[in-house]
């Protein structure tokens, strides 16, 4: 019993326990910091992919608009003629490879207050992550400078 009390009151090995506790605290703090850095990196990468998909969709709208008004509005006039014959007429281009992704473009028409509006809907799909974003732009068939953007 005397030896047990002497062993308990002895300070032998106390430094080892302090060092082990200090290492555990350092390891826990390091793991927390690494976890937060990894989470922040994944969030930044996701945000970057969302922005890339947004600009793919935006580029798709600009491509569709440029194609419609090229050559003296030739394709636009063809589209309007088809729409006048069939009001559910849709022009669609899928899987246009552009940069780091694909673009799907859908062109349709609708009437609002006795005016014909041409709607271009574009979806940008990023190859590496599969993230996609859609947006649309409508313009007056009679006055191409009047545009409405929608997300």
C-alpha cells in the first residue's frame, strides 16, 4: 500500500501525459483547419463551375440571336414564316460543344399584346461536373433592339 501511494504521488511520467495531450490538441486543431479549408475549396470550385455554366448559357443565347439576325435576318424571317404557319413551331439545336461544355438552344415564338416575341432559351452544361444553368432572352420580332432577359 505504501508503494502504491508513493507511485501515485510520484511525478514520473507526467511530462509524457502533457506531451500526449498537447499533441492531441494540435492534431484536433489541424484536422479542423484542414476540414474547413477543404470545404471552402469545394465551395469555391462549385461556384466556379456555376459561373462557367452561366456563361455557357449566355453564349448560347448570343449564338442563337446572332444566327437569327445574320445575313439580313434570313433565319429570323424563315422562323417567323414557319411560326405564322404553325404557332407551336420550335427550332432546337442540342449538344453544341463549346469550350468546357455543351449548349442546348431552343427558339420559340409567342404573342403578347398583338406583338410577336421570339424567345431564345439556352442551357449550358459543364462537362466535368454536369452542372447546368438555363436562361432565356426574348426580343420583339419587329424591333430586335427590345429585349427581355430571364433567368
